[in-house]
């Protein structure tokens, strides 16, 4: 809609509103939220009719056997409503938006295939196949960012935390670093997706925080005031982020406890790819470690559990990832989720505060 209607501003004054990122960001969120609410019930019914339900084996150990038969592949609701909103409200001539759309389609598409294989054949892609699927788009985008830099002279650099105008030049290690950020984020989201509303709620919080960061990075005055690297065109990422936030809230309507649908790899792969790429495009990869602190803790808890068992023969937690540990301690599932959301908000606020502490 923006792409076609904005040129008409010379004839119809009302279309001048489309020039404001804040206006389009607000309506992108509203659009994706409404679309997901409207489409959600229909998609759930369709998945039930096709008998695309979550296998019980995934939940037996974690005392989630009662969730057997819940439809999976709910990520369809997320990325379909997201893409509809993005196509309506984002500037499609902006290459950053095109990168994000490509990542969403690639990761969401392969996630959908993986979920389908799990339901129909009992097993999805192997670990190495998933890694290849995640590496390919990251590698391509990394090469494009070096050949066609976001800002001249900063091709292989990333912003340092807390330090004014300080950048780390990774040189030949930039592309491996970019790949690591995207793969790490994707798998962290996948590991966190183990309780109703947990992963999608945290993802929405991170998207909201990065919407603010993207707006600041793409605004000359704000970026200069806060001593942040200005990157032209990143304001459109703010619109994309709010569109994702609306999709997350819409999916949460159906995924809140007790969940009517699970996102599956269809959602977790797409979300991880989106969040990781947003951090890369904003040159704020380090900031993702702070804003996405809960995801980092979830991933580290798995590494700690596996490492401890292999080295000491003992488990540190009752069950990994760590949200299952608290559940087995006696916390209700909804209490675990809400308390992790609170921590997610705290990490997001901490991350945003670093924009000033420089």
C-alpha cells in the first residue's frame, strides 16, 4: 500500500501521513494483529482437519502429556500475518526490508516442511541439515552486506556496548560471526519454545525493543545525540518490527495457556532468523545478547546441562532448558511463563539503557 499510495501525496494530502515511520509502525502492528486474529481460528481448524498435531513424545518427560493432539505449525499464523502487514506498510524498495522478507520466507518455509515431516514420518530434518538451512541465507546476506555495505567503511564492523563510537572490526571473521548470530538466535528461540506463550511473548518483547533501536539508528538527530552509528533506511526495520509485534500478540491469543496451537519449527526458525538478522542489519549484534537475555540463558542452560552430564555424570538442573527446571520445582506453567516475560522486559530495558550509557 505504501509503495503505491505514497506517490499520490501530491494529489491527496492525506497520503502524506505515510511518510511518517511512527504512523506506519502503529498501523503495521494493528494490521498484523487483526489479520492474525481473523486468520488464526481458520488456520487452527484447517490444521486439525489435516491432523497436523504435535507428537506426544516431545512432551512426555516434561509432564506435558496432556498436550497431545494440539495442532502444530502455528508459525503459519505468525509469518503470514507479518508478511501481509509488511507488504502493506513497508517501503518495498528498501533492500533491508527485502532481506527480512527473504529470511522470513526461507526459514518459515523450511520450518513448515520440518514440522510436516515430524508429524507424517515421525522425524524431521537432521541436525546438520537444519544447520545448512540456517547457514545458506545468512551466508548470502553476509556477502551482500559486504559487497553493498549499509554504510561505507563499516562493512565488517559491529558496535561495541557501552563505548562511544567504538566498533569492532572483525575483518574476515565478520561473515562467520554473522552466521553465528543468526544460527545462535534461531536455536535459542527453538529451545525456549517449550511452554505455552513463552517463546512468542519473549519474541514480541525483543521486537518492540528493536523497533525503538531501529528508529534511533535510522534517525540522524537521535543517532548523533546518542553516539550511535547512523544507518540510512533502517527506519523501515522499525515498521517491520512492529508488524512482527502485532503478529506475536495475535498468535499469543491462541498460544496462551492452555495453548490451542503450537508454533512448531515453522515459527521458531522464522522468528530466530528474523531477530538475528535485525540485529545484524542494525550493527547491534552485541546488543541482542542483552535484549535477548532470556533466550541466552535458555541456551546456556542446555549447554551447561549437557556439559555437566558428560564431564561429571550429573545433571545441574532437573531438566533443561531451564524453564522446565522451574516447572518441575512446582511452579505452575503460567507462573513460569509470566515470570520469564518479566525478566524479558527487564533485559529489554537494560539493553535500551545502553544506548545512552556510552
